[in-house]
């Protein structure tokens, strides 16, 4: 059996692979876990990340991932039919490398919402990482990827892992062809574009396949929406957060008061934005904060308010939407 396909290197602050990067729409539910959301561990997305990846200043004032998980679990006890809640719980577990737990939560989400391709492909990735078998993709993971592709033939993460499966079976040229097809559907500005090229080069070199001409001639897809913005990057980058003094003061408070302080700061940001809505970065920060607190409904409302505030500004609207998609805000 062939050696495992190398994991594409991550770029940006977060560590990981292409898989987290292709995690379109879920990236940064619990940014406190890592230095950035660009990618997560795995072999396709993704996105991962990325991912899910965050500014260290504001992260210090955010709830820990264990607190986020605890809050989600408590909410799901009261509302066990919340598909989005289960998906976010799965993402939270994924961020802490509890892949088996992530898979369990994501299976529940797919049961409640059987038409979400991204959840199925994310489930597949979690099952891959939870597996103890090396050198192969588990059958249940392949079923998840196949389901994702049935729902969305363009799902990037599922396509990536399907090619990995080919490579692991010794079908190296077929895998490379599949990755090239994925590359052609990948916008040049996508954070995982270079990772796909890297894995093609790595597998080709390992198997003495010349791909230099094909790589040179490969054309990327047009940027999504015809525009390139920094919306997704802004969602995970250094938007100004609490001052050092504020963080030190928070660290001295009992846990309950820390939670109250965090919520107070987020509520205060929301109040400022309602009084002065002409602040796109502020709206992105508010969406991210709400998602990190597990307040998906409020994050969705922040998205709506932000889009309304910039309804006559196409560029800022695009940035806000891309940020919302990166953060996994419902309705983005």
C-alpha cells in the first residue's frame, strides 16, 4: 500500500493542513484554541483552516474552548434538535483534536439536517482523523464524502479526500488528475489554492510524474463573486480587542464575573455599532465574538444589521459576507 499522502503545509498563523482551510463556512467558532483559523489538521480543508484560525489579544478575553463546549452541550440538552448547534459542537471538538467526539456531534447534525454537504464532508474529515488505521480512508468517512458530493459535486474537501483515497490505492495519476480538476475550480484568492498545488507537486515528485507543464498552464477559477476582498482574512486577523490592562483586570476576577465582563464588552460593542454603524471591521468583530460565545442567533442578527448598514456599499457588503461565511454565521 502506498505511503500516506503528505499533509499540505499551512500558511498563516494557524498550523494544520488543507482540510481545515476548505472548511468553507465554519472557520472560527472557537478561535481561542489556535492562533488562526486558516487551517486545521487533516488533509483537505478547509479549509480548515481554518479555520478556524485569531488575534491573541482578544483571545485572552474570550471563553476557553472547554467553556464554549460546555455551553453548547448545555444548550443541546435543552434543544437536542438544533442541527447547527451540533455542527458547531463538532467544530469545537475538532479544534481541540477530539476527532471522535467531533464525528459523533457531526453525525447528529447530519441526521437532523441531511441536506448540508459541508457538514457531511466535515464529518468525513473528522472520521479520517479519528481513525486508528493508517494508509487508508475509513469506509464510513468515504460514505460521508460521497454523500457530500451527491449533495454538492463541487464540495472541495470531499473532492480532495476522494483524490487522497485514489493516491493511497496506488492510483497516483488518477489522484493528480482529480486534484488538477479541483485546482481549476479553485479561485486564485482561495486560502487553500497553494496547498492543492503543493500536494500535487509532492505526490508527483514521490512517484516520478512530471507535472511542471500542467501546473504552469493551469488557470484558476475566477474569484468568487468576481471580487477579491479581505473579508475572510479580517474575520481571523488582528481586529483590535481589549487592552492589556482590561485583560489583566479580567484575569483577577472570579469565573462568573469574567463571563459577565466578556458579555458586557461584546454587548458594549454592539451598542456602539448601533449608534455608529459605519464600521465594517467592528461588525466583523461583533460577529466573531458572538460566534465564539456560541450565540449564533445574535451573530446572524449582527450580519443582517451590518449588511443593512452597508447596503449601498458593494465592496464592504462583500467583505462582511465573506467574513460571515468564514465564521460560519447562519445566513452568510
